[in-house]
C-alpha cells in the first residue's frame, strides 16, 4: 500500500479514535466521578488524556512503515 494512502487512512483512523475515546472518557467521568473531588478529576483526566496516545502511536507507526516491494 502506498505511503500516501496509508497516511490518508491513518488520519481518519486517528480522528475517529480521538472522537470515540473522548466521548468514552467523558461518559466514564460523568458516570463514576460525578461527586468526586477536583483532585480525582484532575488525576483521571491527566491519566485518560495520555492514554489515547498508545493506540495513536501504533497507527502512526503503521502509517510510517515503508511499502513492501
């Protein structure tokens, strides 16, 4: 698969990942952390804010691999 096509597909995959992940993380926070302190919210959103990077790194790595000949 050409690198340009991989980057095009990967861009939409990352956008979809971020959108779904943000909705999921916010739903969990509003359901389970509604009455928690501000420090708990801060810790949760710091952790969940960095957690989406792991699947995004996999997608970026896939996007950057050279095509097989």
